[in-house]
C-alpha cells in the first residue's frame, strides 16, 4: 500500500474499536451496538481511502462530470490532486483530440505545432536563429500573457508550445 502510515494506523484503531464495541454490545447491551455503528462507518471510509479506491472513484466521477472520456492510457497514471493526465474530448468526427488543440503523437505525448507553424506563431521567418526566436518569444509573451489587458490563455499556451518546439530541437 502506498497510503500514509497515519491513515493505516487510524483505520486499524477504528477497526479495533468497532470490534470491541460490537462484542460488548452483544454481551452486555444493544445500546453499545448503536455506538459501534459510527465507528464501523469511519473504519469503512478510512479503509476505502487507504486502499486507493476512494481516490479512483473521485477521479472517475470528476472526469465523467467534466465531459472527458477515460482512455486506457489514462488509467493508472498517478499524481496528486489535480495532477492527472490531460483530458481528451471526442472530436467532431468521433476521433480524439486534446483539450488544447494539439494532436497525440506516436510516443503518447502531444506533438504541438509543426516547426513552420511555430515560426508563424512567433512571427518569424523559417530558419531564424536561436537569439531571434528567444527575442520574438519574449515580445509575444508580453503581448498575450493572461495577466495583461489584452491577454488570452489560449494564445499564451500556443506561444509557449511554439517556443518549446523551436528550442527543443525536435523536427
């Protein structure tokens, strides 16, 4: 189990208390059984959480509620709260497309813009040098940053993807 030791300890303590109260309830008084029920509920919830099933259930429900379809590659991709894999929506023709508009590459990652598109996004001629790319990126980010008056999150992400494409050395 990859659950924290504290949760395992608490679940064990509540399980023990539930068993002891249940036995005392059968031996002495049914009123003690009523007291054992909340301890049993807490034990169940803690074990459900420690086993990892609670997190999986919450993850599935949020994915379903937000309109994303779970794929086989999404299952088991861990991470903390909010650190799961990027979501995919059904495209107009039934195919998968990524939320941000990129396509899924053969390695499983997002391809992003082609080098020609990346140069176009940054307003450069194809084959511009690294210094020109860096300078154009800085200027473009100042224009489209979400914190500015005319800023736009989509354009900001697109500029970042273009810069990453041109500086990563991928064809």
